[in-house]
């Protein structure tokens, strides 16, 4: 749903390399591991964590095993050190930011949308405060948005389910000393 662009993965990788010589990135809502794999292909160590109780994607595993590691565990149970918290598409209606900051990452990268479910009104990703209510020591260092056009693939694949126009946002917060 987010159609990540290579230049965005490169930009996130460049930020990660500024906070550690050999950064370890934790892909916090790994889903099937696809987006984290794209980040790992930029030459970074990426470990995805997938909550064993979370709803699975239609394709359960869709990651590059040569460069990406996936572990079945919750954010609260993460037991390895990491430099960068990569929160891509936080589960709808959830705010995992307090659990994320407990791990004291040097950099937190969020990818989210402000779109809400038209039937329930629930945010499609996280909660609004999840992306702005961080402890004082974290400062927003960069933010950008990318709009996916309506029915983006219909010209080449007419049978594809229609899709809405949607803007996703990428935000990077650095901890004190890495800003």
C-alpha cells in the first residue's frame, strides 16, 4: 500500500549511517518483511520483528532471506540492541511509540498515513499522537510526504482492485546527541 521509492530507502539508509558506523535497524511492524527488505538491500543490517498475535498479510513472508532477518516477537520483548527503530505502517489504532522509545534508539523513522477508514473513522496507521508525542529528547530532523495516485496500476492492470489517492508521510526523529 505504500509503494516505497528507492530514493526514500537510500535517504533513510543515509540517516541510519549517520547515527552508527554499522547501524542495526529494527523493523518494528514487519508484516511480511517486504519494506524492511528493501531497506536491507541498501547494505544495512535489518532485523524485523513481527508480533505473533498480529493479523498476517495476504502473503505471510515476502522478504529477502539473504539480507533480512525476521523474528516472531513483540516490541516489548525485543532483546537485542539496535540503533534505528523503523516503524512502517504501525497497526491501525495502536500507539507503540512509548514501547519504541523504551529501547532508546538513536533514530526513529515512521512511515504512516493520515487516512482514516471511511466506515469506522479509525486511522489506517497508528494513532495521530503516535507520530508527534515523543519525549523531549527526540527532535524531528526531517519529514516528507509522497502521494500515491488513485488507481495507480489500472492502466497496465485493469483487473486490479481500485485504490484511493493517498499520501504517506515519512518522519525521522533523532535522539539527543544525534540531531
